[in-house]
C-alpha cells in the first residue's frame, strides 16, 4: 500500500468527518427562551454576542457566515442567510483611527464609533457574499442579491442590488408569477405576506 493511496483515503475520511460534524445542518435551536424546532444554523458560521441575536422559527443560517450581534440583531420568521454573509452591528475603524493607541485602552470616548441594531423582516433572503451594516432594517420579503453592501432602511418586498445596495425591484412580481402556476400555495403565501398585490 503506497503512502499516496493512504493519504488519499485519510483525506477522504477527514472530509467526511468534517461534513458530518461541521457542515451538516440540524433542525432545532432556541432564542430568548423559546424553542425553534425548524430553525437551522450551521456550525461553520461564527456568531459573536449570540445572546443579542433574536431569532424566530424557520430561520436558516448557512455555513461560513459572520454575525456580530453586540448591538442587537433580529431575524424574523423564515429569514434565509445563505453563505459568506457578514452582518455587523458596529464599526470601529473611524474611532480607531481617531483615537490611535488610546482606543485599545478602552476609553469611554467613542468619536467615530458607528453602532445600531439590524432587523431583517420575515421571509427575506440574503444572497452569498453580502455585507449588512449597523443600523440596517429590511422589510419582510426582501431579496438581497449576491455581493451587495447594505446600509439603511428598506421597504417590504424590496429587491436590492449594488454596492451600495439600492431597490431595483419588488419580490412580489416574481412571486406572483409562481403563484399563478401554483395557486394551491396562495394561502401559505398570504399567511405571511398578506393580501397585497403588485
């Protein structure tokens, strides 16, 4: 048996173990004392200040995300955070430049410090490689396209694209096309989206 063959088998075994331990999604979480049987969070995502992260049920947080919740983050029912997404509730780069070495001393002075909670409305979708910055509020049914940099307040059903993100559409338009093909799903959709039409 060659060492190359053995190494290949060992690498394959290592990948399988990592997939089961780190990347396999399991149903069941809790948030603010509530059990969330249909929420899934990948073990391969990093969540800082998890006690400030408020989740509803049916939330999906995929692998390789960074969620910094010191300022408070709320993800309503059905939110999907795909992969390689960063959601941050503070930014210290300006304060660090202004304060220099004094910044590391934990001074009370916060000149240049940016902070604010993040709120993502029900059944919103956050595409890969998105940055959501402090103080952002997304309405329900929002679709954030891959690669966006999102800061600010956005209405329900917005389709966001760009760096900085801007509203480029209404997610109900595509939903309506699908609902015409699948009218049996209308009641499920209306249960969270309401009866508003485009």
